[in-house]
């Protein structure tokens, strides 16, 4: 059942409770945080940018891999110290860690007042009231519940760029991944809700929409009976004020011809595609529960580059998956060299309970995983630096993100760079004043590692 959008029965904040948000993990979590903040603001609560001035700390947690889990736990413990010292009144833990380990958190982390699961974020105002009163409570729902709150999204971080989460959950059931157990099966957000939120974001000054989900490419299959991402994109492109639209988390086997055509023909859609492949060995891909083979990956990459010649491809890999041999690791290194991805991230395999890979034979030693990860990244670094150098002399559109006043240099991104994960362009403006969100033409003059330097071209 979809939550009601009628908030009139909720009392306003009587005590001027100030709330500080900590959003950990992925960008999907950040969207949930923005929706919760929007709901709380609509009910009279005050968001604080200063942790030391807050009454309530809300931690939107992550548990995707071991490091993320530990970061979430450490954040709860640190907030607990503030509570013991009387510096805050309450702690609320939301997100994947809260959903997955609700019983354990309530039992062994008594500093936590309220748990809010991944599909209960619309109860966040009630949770704040409970935490303020010192009431221990738990708000968890079925992981397959629809919890998108249309009309509550608000831009966080850079006001000119915003994530738009188009679906929740995942049906892929990769053997290394716990997401289906904490986020449920795949549920698309209705297109009309997304269009309304995108228009609201545009009215608030957002110029770039970054579409995210556990998987964006099967958008609409549950609602409309067919893959409908290209239809959604066409509607988003018609929104006045939106200049760039960027696609993340496109599974290679689901990238279809109508989508490729849409990316190629719509000028607002960045020629950038985030396509996680995880490996190239057919045997390892089968062990991972992935739906592609190496030849299909090669063919899909060739098709994308043939149909959209200037496309920037980003991918992610996993090093040291259970059973991975040195030969298969070298095969992956050769694949990285031959495919020459513009952007690539690699992660050492993280062994997570409640996943099929957890009990697989052939667990790779930690030191071996780290060494393989390092070799992948060193190989990609050389490719990325070469590709950056090839951009010298080109004129490129750059979205300005900020300024380094002491150097009188502006910072921006090209269409090839997603926020927070890719590189930057350092722009000399020749004294012209620029604003965050401006899209300007820059001549690239130098490459320094992953980043570029350029001069503003006056037009």
C-alpha cells in the first residue's frame, strides 16, 4: 500500500527540535535522506547543518559491504557518546543496517532510541517524536512495501544537481549481494510521480538529474509490462530547466536498442553510461549469478561505442571473488586493457552473511584480494590518464560546481564525470564571474591524473 500524502494530522514541532542527518552509503540512501528531510521540514522540524547544535541525530546507515557496515556502527557509537554526555536528546537509525539488524541494534546498542527500516521512512516524523521523548521504538515494514514519498524530494549537497531514484529493490539475486534481503523485490516508481518530483527539483534550481536505482534498465517492467526507461527519459527531457540527465546502474544484459537510440538522439542525456559488469570470466560470472557472458559484454560495449561514438563508459569490478584463480584474475586484467573503460572502480570481494557466496568454497585470502584489487586499479589508472590526455585541445561543456577563491579557479565537471565519483575540470575564467550550475564552454589545456585543466571560452 502506498503511504498517504496527507500530513495535516501531524502536529507541528512544539519544541523547535533541531535534527542533524548523517547519510552513509550509496546515492539511493541519499535520496531516502532527502525525502525524510523533506517530510520533517513539512511538519515543522528544523534541519541543522551543525551536529553540535542538534537535538536528534538521524543516521541513515549502510551494510552493503563490511567497511560500510563498520562505518555505520562507528557512527552510531559516536552519536551514543554525545547522548551519554547530554549533548543530544535522541538517536534514530535508518537504512539498510537498521532493516537487516534491527533486533541486534536494539539489543546491543542501547544508545539507539528508534529504528526505522528501509520501507518505513514515511514514519520518520513519528520516530522523531518518540526519540525526543526518550521512547524506544521500532518502525519496520515488509521489505516489499512501496515507500516512495512523492513531493518530498529536495536537493542535497550541490543545489544544481540531484539524484532521482526511479525504483526500489532488486530481482537479480547476485550471489554476493544482500540488497534484495534489505530492499525487497524490484518496484518502479510511477512515471507521473517522478515527473512531478523532477519538475519540483527543476523549479528549485536543479539542472542535472542523476537517475539511480539498484538497476535502472528494467524500469517499468513491473508497472507497464515492458522496459520503459527510454519513455521516462523522453518525458524528463521535456522539463524546462533540466539540462543534463545522467544514467547510473545499467545492467549490461538489460541495455536495449530503444534506450541506446534515446541516449543518442536526446541532447539533454549525457553520453555517459554506468554499467556494472563485476567480472569477465564466464565461470566467475556464473558463480556470481550474473546474467551475461564475456562475449555478450564485449558485443554490448562495441555496440554502445559504435552507436554513440563519444560515450563515456563507467563500470565496477569485484576482485577476489570465491574461487577466482590467478588465471581468471589475469583474464580480467587483459579485459580491462582491451576494453579501455573511461571510468572504472574495483572492490575487493566482501564476504557477507545471508548471501550464497558467503559459504562458497575457495574463499580468497584477504592479502590476495587486496593485491588483485591494486593491480586492477593500477592498470585502469594508466588507461584513465591516457584518455584524459587525449582530451587536451578539445572544447567541452562544463558544469560549474564551485570556486577555489585563493587560486581564482573554478571547479566543474564534463558530461563524462558523474558527481562525487569521477574527476573534475579546473577552469580559469579570465576574471569572469561564474555561478554553481552554470554550463560553460572550456578548452581543455592539460591533464593532471584523473583531472583536467582548461580555459573558459567566452561566447
